C-alpha cells in the first residue's frame, strides 16, 4: 500500500502531466480572431485559391531562394512574389 507521501507525489505528477498536455494544445489556446483567420486560410487552400506551404516551397526551390526551409508560409509567399517580379 502506498504511503501518504507517495500518493501526494503521484497526484503532483498527474497534475504536471495534465498541465503540460494542456499547454501543447496550442490552437485551442489561441484567441478567437486568430483561430478564425487560420480557418479562413485553410478553406482558401482547400478551394485552391491559395497555395499550400509545400507548393510555395517548391516554387522557392525552383527560384533558388535562400533560407526557404526556415521561412514560414507568409514569408515564403512574400519571397516568391518578390522573386517573380
């Protein structure tokens, strides 16, 4: 049978694990405006109005843009647009 000290330590460990899991749910913890914007962006990609990140990275590779692997989607979009001008 576990002692009181062991039970309290186990309780603390469970709470720490739950808190860690909660922190990792990043989309859920974002502000509503940000979640809405992300959803709208995803819908544009699904409809084919916007390119995916993989497509942008392929364009960047073809245009020989340096640092493309470290760029986010918005940065890639701007860099590809600048390189195409």
